[in-house]
């Protein structure tokens, strides 16, 4: 089931070198780390408020797709900030990798 899969997925914070034993007290769960309940509550179709027939079927898809686009744009800006930082510090060995990430997105 989906819930089991979510519980088994690891948090990137734990992959940064800390062992599972060290982090038991600071355990981070997938749903908490990504704020899944809050994220899923952000899709609020407005057509149900305006019409007699309930929400327009495709409105939910429209909202999800455009929210994902906004998140990808935010990631692109994050990657570009990283590239700009590398350029300003003249650490060019990481630059091709960072620029390739932006192009891949």
C-alpha cells in the first residue's frame, strides 16, 4: 500500500552521513518532512462555489499541473542561484554539473 511505501522512503537529511542509530531520537518521517497533508490541502477548486453543478472536473488537474510548474520554476531559480554562487567564487569544477542540472530541469 501507498502508506507503507511512504514510511519506507528515507529523508535526504539522513543520507547526509548520520547513522540511523544517531538519528533515532531526531527521526524525520516522509509525510512530516514534505508536509504532505498541507500540500494535498492546497488544491481547492473554486468552480464548486460558483456553479450549481459542483466543481468542474478538469479544474483539479489544472490546479495540480500549475502548482507543479511553479515548484519546478522555484527549483530552477534555486539551481541558478547555486550556479551564480559558483561563478562568484570561481569554483569552476562544480559548474558543469550545476549547469547541466538546470538544463535537465
